[in-house]
C-alpha cells in the first residue's frame, strides 16, 4: 500500500465520521453515545451501517496487504543482513591475503638485503685481502684480522647518518629528538642505535648525533629527504649528513675552506661543492 492509498483510506474514514456526526447532531466525537445513536431514522442508520461495512472491509484488505508487505520487508532485511555478513567475510579474507602478501614481500626484501650486504662485505674483504696480500703465499693472521675489522667498520659506517644542530635538552632523550627529525623528513626508518658523536664542550649547545640504520639503502633515502628540513619552522637549523671517514672529513673540511676563499675572492659568482670539487659559475648566466 502506497501513500496515496493511505490518504484515500484516511479521507474515506474522515468523511464517514463527519457524516455520521452530522446525522446524530454531534459536534464532537465524545458526544456520540448509544443514546444519541437511537435518534436518527431507520433509513439513515441503514445507510451509515452500509457505508461502515464497506469502509471496514476496505481497511481490512489494506491491513492484509500491509501484513504481506511487512513480511516481505523482513525477509529482504534478513537477506541484506546475510549479504552484509558475506561481504564482511570477503573483506576479512582479502585483508588476510593482503597481509600474507606483505609479509612475503617483506621477508623476501629482507633476505635480498641480507644477501646483498653479505655479498658486498665478502667482495670488500676479498678486495682488501688482494690489495694487502704480500709477495709471499701466506698472509699473517694478525694482518688478516685487521683487514676484516677495517672492512666491517667501513660497512657499518655506510649505514650511519650524522644529525647536526639538534639542541640538547635535559633530561636527554635522543630517541625522541631523532624521531622528531625523521617525522619532519617524512621517513620512518628502522633504527639500530643512537648516540652522541662526540663529547660536549663549553660554548656548544648541541653535539652531533650518530644514528645507526639497518642498511646503506636507507641512508640514501634519508639523505634524499633531508632537504625538507629547510622548510621546517622548528628544525630549519638541523641538517643530516653521511657518516664520513677521517680521510673524507679532512677532504670535506678542505673543500669548505676552498669554498669560503672562493666566495671572498670572487663575490660576483655562485660557488658550490659538487662531486668532490668546488665549482663556480657566473650569476648573470642564470638570469
């Protein structure tokens, strides 16, 4: 039964009630009593009775239709609930498959990374052994240990980054400060160890922080994201660099000195360090 049929049934009932109250000379439904109903003529009562019969019959048919519609609605509701449950089971099954795929991918990636690092380590050991091998056929055990130790240290250093410019606070919480820097860079690497890369001296508000990561490839990702710190309001004075060896730090220090001298001697040009050398270019050519 739709809204139009409901409205028609309500109008018919209202018309019959209005006509009956008019025949009984009643102004309100509460005035209709058995005594009042005795006043109309017999013919009038017959007409009202006939109309009431058909009205009740019509309402009864509509009630049956409503019952059938309600039953169908309940059945559809049950079907929809079963459909929702089936969809939920499919979603759960899909998530399980996705989780298994991610776990398989992570496992494969870790295994490949370990194999790659082991191969790199083995190749480096073999290379250093060949370089350091004397004319005699045998290599002293002590020398071989030194070579292996040096190669292991070099491999470990390639997985480090140094963070400069982070103010020290009390109590010291390096992990939290490093996490703040990485969050600003939009990276979440696996950190193996965090420590200060030097002793605190008078007049310094911060010490470099050494962060050991899981692999050299992660270091490349972090160095690529370090540029985001320049746009940070809180950490724009912080910068991240690779963990250089003593020789590399010496060369870098000399390059910086050369860069400063070049800027003084040629202030009209743009000077920068790239590829282990100081480069200069005319600023007019950039305009």
